[in-house]
C-alpha cells in the first residue's frame, strides 16, 4: 500500500460526479457508435427468412433471388432480430411489489417476461404464465428474493403458434406458502 504523508483520501462526491460523467459519456457514445457502424448482415437476413407480417409462420426467402427481397427488416442496425414487446402497465401494490409484465416475440419465438422489484422485505412466491392460442399455458415459478433490487423472470421461449396478439402473460406475487395472500397480479394487457 502506498501512502503519501499529508494526502487525503479522494472526496466521495467527486468520485460520484466522475462516475456520473463516465456513464453519461458512454450513454451518448454507444448509440453514435452503433449508428455509424451502419447495417450489417443483410445477406444473412435474407437467407434466414423474415416474418411475413401476418399471423402465420415466417416465409423463407432465397438469398440468391433479387426479386425475393424482404418487405421489412427484422434486423435493427445489424445487431440481430428485432424483438417486439407488448407490455401491460407498471403496477405497484400497497405492500411494495412493483411489476410490469410483457409478451416478447423475436423471429419465430414467443415468451413472457416480468420486470419487478420486491420492496416488501420478505421473499415471495411468484408465478409467470404465458397463455397462448388453443388454451396452451406455460408457467414458470420465479425466485423473488427480499433484496429490493430490480429483477426479471421469464418463461422459456416457444415456437409461436400465432401472431403476437394471440398471447397474454400474467404474473402473480403472493406471500410464501400455501396460505400466502395474493399481493399483486400484473398482466401484459392494458
């Protein structure tokens, strides 16, 4: 450890200000860097197929056929397939649970995700359900700790069986155990 006699430790306020400046600079530089990179991967996009825009499966496109160019791009700045999100409102319970639940669609896959924060001070039971066409339901039990930090829970991805509007997601947060009271129900619909 190096010590200089007479030197003081750095001022915590100056360190926080420096950290804030670095975060702001990164937030400004990242979009500019991505935008200047331009779109990449257009040839791979045509070979992989693009969503048809309807409720059916994606159509396959021959990359060698110039007349079969896709009508819209699922790629955003070449970073990969775009993800569509249908989210319900952000809700807060009087007990301190905050949550927003979404149905996500990317390419041919659909899944549910909930963003939450547990400020109750207790671990809770929670279940995230993805309700799909034909009465299909996929449920995921989520670990909801008592740490008051923002967190997410999501179902596994499944092959889409209809358009994004055919799916709904619901998350329920309750006290631990069989007799735990329902504290919050959050859905992907408004």
